[in-house]
């Protein structure tokens, strides 16, 4: 089997996969392939797609590779989707940003930063698979601790948590721009046609990013 045929197999795997595939996983399937060789083939595929002005490209996201349509074609692709793309509420974005930079942490620790009850917001983020229950804090009561998911990385176009903008970067931005800097696109798919409850039940809170300790947020833990 020549290299062109193996490259075609890589392309087929990326096309068929429902989630990002690691180079190691692809190498397990392609005969006599290595992760390094897989990465070379993916680079070649992206070069071909660019030269041919194709409608898709391979993204390095969430620790793996995924074939995606180009962002400039999103308005047409969205019309084909049965699921409604719903923007996260301000409350959800603020809570998600606290989890992303301070994880793992408890609900009480999130509320201490935000200054409001986040129960409904957290449940919504867990249901959307952007936040997960990562275990329990070994203190009296053993409260649950929360962390982001691989889905979070996938939605926001990040390879790993270390690719999040630093707090210094965010300080140079203002208001909504600071939240938008977490990644793109800030939308998730949902079957719920109603406005999330947490978008209206919470009181406005101060920007959580400004309240974070830069030393604590500078090196987020690795994604599980």
C-alpha cells in the first residue's frame, strides 16, 4: 500500500468520525503508520484543500483532528441543521470562564467569585457537556468539583486548556470582547427552543475574570 492510499484512509477516517481523532488512534488503524506520519499526511491534506479552495479543512482541536467546514460557509451550513444553535447566556459564559480558569472547583467556590447562585447555570452547562463533575473535594460534606470537558475544547476550537488566552491578554479587552476571547464560536447545539432559565433568574455579576488570581489561573490543569 503506497502513501497516497494511506493518506486517503486518513481522510476517510476523519470524514467518518463523530469526534476528533488523535494521531495515535489513526496510526492504529492505518497499516504501518506512525503518529508522526499521520500528522504529515494531515498537513498534506490541508495543503491540498487550500490549493483547491475546498469547503472544508482539518482542525487540530480537543487533542485530536477533525474535518470541519470552513467558517465562512457557516450561514449556509446552519440552515441545514435540525438542531437550533443557541448562544450561551451571559451568566453561563461567566460561570464557564470561572470553571475554565480555576478548575477543578466546587459550586461554592464558583459562587464566591460570581456573587450569585449558580446551581441552574451549572446544571445547564453539564447538560450541554461543556462542564463535567470531576469528583469530590475531600473535605467535610465532600462537595462535587467541576471541570471543563473535551466538548468544551471542541466547541471553542482549542487544542488544550493551555491554549486559553492568559488573564493578561483578557485584561487588554473589555466587556463582551473578553468573554469572546475564550474561543469561537460561543454557541452550542440544543433541542431546547426556550430561553434557558439561568439567562433570566440570576442577578448581574461583576466580570469574574477580573476577580481571579492570576497566579492561580496562569497554569490550568490538563484536560482529563
